[in-house]
């Protein structure tokens, strides 16, 4: 097999692994990966604004608002107007949201991040360089992407999980 075929097989494994993780998260928790990551970020703070939450997870405020709408409908997060500044809306997890997080699987990017950060600086640089080259080879260097291993639209509803357009 040509080396290009070896590379394509490895890329396909990564894509399949990501897809399988997405389905596992949905099956175990009823959430999409972005919804789960949003809730994990909320767990780290008692209350946070939508803008600060968006910055923390590397998504646009509009995308996070859409994700929060879905989570709020499920009773997993709540929004409260600020007492002192009524313009601020504070987001927090509900007890049901905290309980669901206890049962949720660990996302791949958490595993990746731990392993990546255990690598030497030169190894990290080599991995980033190789991935930048692959993105360029696939003409994907100009695409905007969130820092999460997920397939599909980031702000999709969990009922849309796995449906690509």
C-alpha cells in the first residue's frame, strides 16, 4: 500500500473515532458534544455570562446561545438576570445538569489534551506542524473550526446528531 493510502487510512480512523464518540455521548447522555462541553465549562464556574462562556469554549456567542436554549429546554441549565445589572444574564447548571455530568463519558478532546500536554515541546510542535500541513493538503486551512473533536454543525440539536448536510 502506498504511503498516501496509509495516511488516508489514519485520517479515516480519526474521523470514525470522532463519529463513534459523538454517538456514544448522545447515547449515554442525550447530548451533543458541544452541549456536553458547554455544561462541563459551566461546572467550573458558579455563574458565567454567555459571552464569557463563549470565549471559554472557543465558540461564537450566537452558537452558545443556541446551545443554551436547548439545554435550558431540557432543564439542565438556568438563566438568571443580574440583580445589580439587569442587562447581565448569568448561566448556571441545574441540579439535573450536575447529575447528568456525573454519568457522561469523557470527551476525546479531554483525553487528547492530557496526552498532548504530556508530550515534550518539540513533539507538540511536530504534531501541530504535521496537522497544519494536512489541513493545507485538504484545502481546509481557511475553514473556521471550534477546538473540539466533533462532526457536523456545532449548534445542532441532539436529534440532528449524525445528520450531515
